[in-house]
C-alpha cells in the first residue's frame, strides 16, 4: 500500500463522511466509473412455489358428518361447513329457507382433483334418498353438487350418470347446479366432531376459533375424531397420538 493510501485509511477512520466525499471526487477526477452498491431486496417466495387452492362444495346430508368425510384426505387444505343452493340471504341454522347444509373443501389440485372428490362424495351418502339422509329428514339434507365452471359441470354430470348406471333401476336424486353464495355456518357447527373431543383440542393447544376453522390439522383431526379417515390413515394417527401422549403431552403441530 502506498504511503498516501495509508494516510487515506487513517483519515477515513476518524472522518468517515469527509473521506467518502473526497474519495468519490478523486474517482471522478480519474475518470473511474462509480458503480452503485445495491442492497438486495427481501427474499420473496417464487409464485410457482405457492399452492393455489381450488374449492369444491357438496351437500350430502348433515354437514357435521360431511365435513368429517373430506378433512382427512391427502391434498385437502381446509374445510368449512355452511349453507348454499337457496335464495335466502344470510341464512341461519334455525332459519335456512331453501338452502342445503354443505361442506366447502379447499384442496391442492396437484394432490387431489375434483373427480376424486366426486368419488368420495358418492361413496359417503345415499344419493337415492329424496328428502334427507337416514335419520336427518328435510330439504336441507338433500344431495347436491355445486360446480365452478363448465368443466366441473361436465365431470359432475358424468359422475352422476355412472352412479345411475351402477344403481340401475333406482333413481339418483342428486342435484347439480352452479355455485352461488356460500354462507359459512355458525362457529358451533364448524369442526363439530373435533370440538366434542376435548382431549384432541387440548392436544393441539386449544386453538382460538378463527385458527381452528382455517387449520389443516384441525380438519384432519375432525375426521379422525369421527373415525372417518381412511383405515390406514386412522391407524397411523392412532400410533402418532399415542406416541405423543407417552412422551409427555407436547403440542401436536403436524400429522
């Protein structure tokens, strides 16, 4: 290092701002191009890495059970129950008008698709019943598929035809219609099976209502509590929960 450079360094240590100005002027006098130093922006996620969920809405009897049917499926992100298919604005549980009890399923189409959800729909209720499902009698328990767009309408129609062919002489009463407004049900009805199991609620940390409704873990445990997970999944969850309990009740964060 030259003597002048050493002096410059010493001068900088004591007079930072003055040195910066002098140094920049020197660079300009020597016709040296000064490049700006850019501070990197905050790292952002690649939009391609974000999951773009799709939504399906079905009515297949009591929405307490319906939500449990879908919550444990691979690819289902979250579930909620509500009212759809009618003309009344802001329906309530005791005043539904012509709406049906429904379950809304938000799912990752990279893992599960609408056609597969339809298969679960058909296999978990009796589509021949006209005015309810089992002991639940009334128009609010009717069988109905709501569609978002032409392709879903086509898939729903084809699946209904297959179901009709399977049942032969029996008449499939399931309705198919475009999805209009979906009105979320009151909080008492969300994750109904899970809320009946205080042990599981404690195991996930007694989440506040808003988090409980949006939680993928809660959706799975709601199915687990109703014993409606696929058999192998139910057994796997049994083992994991039992293991957690043996280790001293840590908070369950993932399944």
